[in-house]
C-alpha cells in the first residue's frame, strides 16, 4: 500500500490586541522585523 502525502496548508488567524480575530490583514501594516512578516514572505516564495 502506498500512502499519498497531503500538502500542508496552514490556516493563519490573527489575534489583535483587543482580542478580536481576523483572517485577512488587508489594510494593516506588518512591520518588516516581525516573525509574521517572515513567515508570509517564506510562504509566498514557495508558491
């Protein structure tokens, strides 16, 4: 039996300072030195 490998597709939910949750950060500025920025940059390179 061969097992098919599923591609990893992360789901990112952003928790804001006031506790609200957002899936889309359109319109928000993400600082270049933040870890989140580096993750998104790396994901876009792989696509």
